[in-house]
């Protein structure tokens, strides 16, 4: 299986998340985890360029907010 590869880039009005198939599965798993009924609003994950994201990516925060 391929390594997950995710890149996040954008402007003031538009954000793009581009990923290979493994990266899309990784994001889906992270989002499914955030939707777990055991978690409450405020739980979040940070994804950073060069760590969880491809070099040159802007940081991405996935947050559960039950008030939205």
C-alpha cells in the first residue's frame, strides 16, 4: 500500500486538500475518529507540513465542534 500523502494549500478565499488514495483514507479515519460518540466538542487534531502533511503545506486543524 502507498504511503499517505496529503497536501494542503490555498488562499484567503479557498483551501484545497489534495491527497493520494492512502491519504484520503487517512483523513477519513481521522474524521471518523472525531465523530466518535465518546468524544465531546473541543477535541481536535493538528496536521503540520513536513510531519503529517507534505512539505510546503499549510497547517490543518480538524476539530469537533458540537455547537456548529
